[in-house]
C-alpha cells in the first residue's frame, strides 16, 4: 500500500485528524494506496509555512529562483520513467503517453518559467510636461493557492506552481484527490533541487474539505484553479466577497470544423487524436465534429475505420492507444451520456461498450465511441462528457457551422481544417473560443495566452500572462 503524505515546510507529514481516502488504480479497479483527507488545520499549517518562507523567497534574486526552477525541471527529466509509471498507475493513461507528454511538459513548465522570470519586465511612463515619471512594480502577491484536476495531473499542477513561485510567491497547492501520486513525488524533487522550505506546500484531500479550506482561507490572496465549470462557479462565489484574485480554467465542448478543402489525411490522423487522446479526457479535445457535407460520407467511413483500429488495453502495454478511464464514477457518467445520446436519436457508429481487458477485468475501460447526431442542440452535443465520445454531423455553409459551433455555453478551444485563407481569417475571428487551432491541434507554445471565454473560465495562463496574474502591479509616480 502506498501512503501519500502532505508536504509542508519541506517535510512529509501525516494529516492532523488522521483521516484517509482510498486511492484506486483505474487499470484494475483495486485500491493501491491511501491519501490524507486534509482539514482546515492542515491547510493552516501549510499556510503558516508558506507565509514564513515568503519574506526570504520574494527577495531571492531572479537568477537564483531561475536556477532552482531549472534544476527541478532537470530532476523531473532524470526521473521520467518513475514519474510516468506513477502517473499512469494513478490515472489510467498509457505509460507511453505519460512519458511522451505529461512528464516532459511538467519539466518544461519549470524550465519555461525559470527562464521567463528573467525576462519579465514592467513599464514606465514619463508624464511629459508634468515633470513626473511613473514606473510600475510587479510584486509577488504573497501566499497563493493552486488547485488542479485529474486529467493531466502533474502537467497542470506544475503549470500553476511554476509561474507562482517564479514570480516570488509561496504556494499552498492541492492536486486532485483522484490522482495525487506525482504531486507527492514532486516534493522530494523540490527538496533535492534546493527549493527553500515552505516555498511550496502540498496538501492532499477532497475538494469539499481541503480545497474548500484553501479557497476560504482569508490570507490566501489568489486562487489559480483548473477543473469543472460548476466547481469554478462555486470558487468564484466564495472568493469574490474576499476580493481574491482568481484564475479559472474550466470545462469545454470544443468544435472541430472540417472543410472539404483541407489536407485530408493530416486532418483524419489528427482528428483521431483530438477526439480520443488521453481517453478523450482533455479539456481541449474536439468533441463536436462538424464536416462539410460534400466529404461527410467519406469522412464517416474513414474515421470510423481508424477509430475501430484503436487498441483499448492496459496502460502498461506498448500497443495500447486507449487506457482506462480515471474512475468508476467517471466511467458511469460517460456511459450515461451514451445512453442519453441514444434516447435523443443519436446513431452509434462505433463503440459504446465497456471493454474487458484480460487479467484486468475490474478496470474502467470503454470503447472509443462515435455518435452521429442530427440536432446540434442535443445534450451530448451541448454538455461536457469528458470521455472517449465524439459526435459528428454534416454542415452546408460557413454561416451554418459558425452558428452551431458557437451555440454552446463553453468557449475554450476550436479547431478549423481548411486551406482557404479568407475563411480562416473570418472564422478564427468569429469563433467564440480562447484558443483556435488551424490545421493542427494542441500544438502548444508556452508563451501564448491559454484559457477560455464564456463558461470555460476567466483569465489566461501561459507566458507573461501567468506572471502578471501571480503579481500585483503597483504604480509609483515621482515628481521632479
Ligand atoms: P473538479 O472541478 O471536480 O475538481 C478539480 C479540482 O478542484 C480538484 O482538485 C478538486 O478536489 C477541487 N475541488 C472540488 N471542489 C472544490 C471546492 N469546493 N473548493 C476547492 N477545490 C475544490 O474537476 P475534475 O473532475 O478534477 O476535472 C475535470 C474538469 O476539469 C473538466 O470539466 C475539464 O474540462 C476541466 N479542465 C479544464 C482545463 C482547462 O485548462 N480549461 C484543463 C483540464 C481540465
């Protein structure tokens, strides 16, 4: 049994109330460890540790902060196998994916912000004719809270922590209780990299106890949250009257719009990936596929053939394309949506059933599922399923597809497949989303602003946007 502990003031500690939660391996449905269900008292300890580290850390030179962040990055890279195996065991994702994407990206997050902080500058404004000069200080906020979800556990956890500490803050962080393992392992890496005690504190537990204690803490002045839209709304209600700074990265229901003039083979291969990578559990997955009517039947045949060829299997097997879903309850939720789609006259083109993987019969496996819909307003087309399920439907005109693409409450990302420049310019400007990919998907440059509009959140992560979020601007005006 693996026992996960909190990481407070550079040390691993047991939860004060000694309350624990079972941790499941989604690949076989077995409990393989326990994690603390930390309470207010544990969060208070983490806060005190962060607060006492703040004065020194916020005065540490940028070169020194940068050096430590880059060291963390190097140690993650040196331990890639151990971290990829841990991520896969906790989450159900193929080890190959964790090794190719999750852990390298976690390392990149530290390296990127270790470098970015040395380039982060503030403005000055000369008030001409008034003999005055203004300059802006970008000061760290103090103690900040970072809360992350289970789908890309270490990847998203570090995407918040790295800019927060690079900017001179100290952090109280909570990973998802469903996937706590790599966050736990990160503590040891931080100690080995020489991160001063208390700069990063990691408390484990349920959202309703540990997470709630973080968002309610009166002296944790900013919350960076990634997770579901309903949780984001709750956090906003709690945090707003306390005037906390908030960054909310929430759900998505992203359109994948395919025109007949695209590079077909490239589109087809990428669309399989944008539909089912990480078992479809990526907020950026293109779960609503709209195809121009002239190539609709061809696409349908070719796409279903490729999807049927995907191998659902144990995450450690090399030929596995689709691993296990993250939990039993999530598997049930996804299955419910497949049933709803059928009730709403959707046609199942492939998938829809649980898969029994030999030797791992109690794992949470589901076939990749493609549903043809005739009404873009049906529930499976409007609500976030967050699993290996996509809908497809044809369209006739740009206007029609634009209207359907925008007719959801979410606005995270959109993908467009076309070689027509005018169409690209028009649609990328009019699609309601924070991120538009044209003839690609999930190609990331960490300098770019990342985030959504509408019910997909507020604020942007990435690049200097993240460093701006984790600092307060203070203007100084000097008359001479
Ligand atoms: P979730 O909202 O259930 O949980 C996310 C985190 O919030 C977890 O750590 C959880 O413990 C915590 N939490 C829950 N209740 C809380 C409370 N009252 N106070 C404080 N913290 C609380 O989401 P999830 O199921 O872990 O993740 C899936 C969701 O995340 C999907 O909707 C997905 O689209 C979204 N997501 C968004 C992005 C993005 O960048 N926009 C990225 C990945 C995932």
